[in-house]
């Protein structure tokens, strides 16, 4: 219900419950991000900046472009993050033979 339309005592009570629920969601999200980061750290050595950027992008629900030389675990990192988050990765591998027409 809209808290602004409730009488004052109920509005205060409703705000406390909404605040507690929001705090619980933040705590759960923080725990899930820590678990996901630990699983990435266990599977992939190094790439701390890329891992942090991917976790922030996941939290912000944004896209990520990973660039780097071949064989530096970019695909592995994306796949592990997606599977850990319960999703499927959408990977486009670009190389010099790809042309836009």
C-alpha cells in the first residue's frame, strides 16, 4: 500500500517494516556478491580489476566489454560470472576478419 495515504501511526510502522525489508535485501545482495567474488577468485587467478568491474556491472545491470589478448581468461571470466549469477552469457567474439556491412 501507499504509505502516504495511511494514517500517521500506521505510516511510521509501515516505514519501519519497509526499512527493515530494504536492509535485509541489501544484506542479502552483499552476501551474494561476496560469495560470487569468492567463487571467481577460486576459479580465476588475477584479473582483480576485471572481476570488480564485472561485479559492479552485474549490480548495476549493465553490459561489459572485455578486451585483451587471446588466452587471458576473458571468456572463462564471463561464463563463470554468468553461471554464478544464475544467467547465461551472451558472448560475441570479435576479430580482424569481422566486417560491418
